[in-house]
């Protein structure tokens, strides 16, 4: 897979589906540490089925690890998965943002807070890095 569309359309179904009943998910860490941006994005997007099962630890760990990534496509993917975490567990997302909003790339933050009520979005945007 060598573009965002292929990764987004398949990583959660193939890799995420495979991992959904596994306790060993080290492949996510290996992919997230790769020098290949598509493998890094794959790792994050593959956590979508896990999020829907209420298992958000892998997602939060990968988002934290990739926070300083130089590419906008990783910021978008991590922000998207954080928003998905918030749909399942709003407090978990709030806790993550309370800790990291000030250091998150703006795009990642905007994607993560996209569906929040306006006062809450403004609060996090005020603390985010510019």
C-alpha cells in the first residue's frame, strides 16, 4: 500500500481485523517505528476495530509516539483515530488532550476535536501549539 486511500480503506479491515482478537500486537509498534510513512499510517488506522471494542491503549500509545511526525498525513490519521477514541470514551480523549493538546500538531488536534461542542473545541485550540 502506497497511498492514504489504500491504507485507509484496508488497514483497519485486514490488519485491524486480524489483531482484534490477539493479545500480542507488537506489529503495530514495529510498523509505527518504520521509516515508511504508509506503514506508520497503517499502524494507526489498524487500531480502528480495537477502538470499537473499547480497547484504546494501542491507539493512544501510537498517537503519542507519532505526535512529532513531520508529515501532515500522519497528523490527520492520528487525529482521526483520537476522534474515534472520543466516540467510544470521551473521558479518555479528554484526558489525552488535557495532557498533550499543547504539544500536538495543529492538524492532529483539529481532527481530534472536530465533533466536540464549540466551547470545548475552543478550549483545546487555545492550549494547542500554533
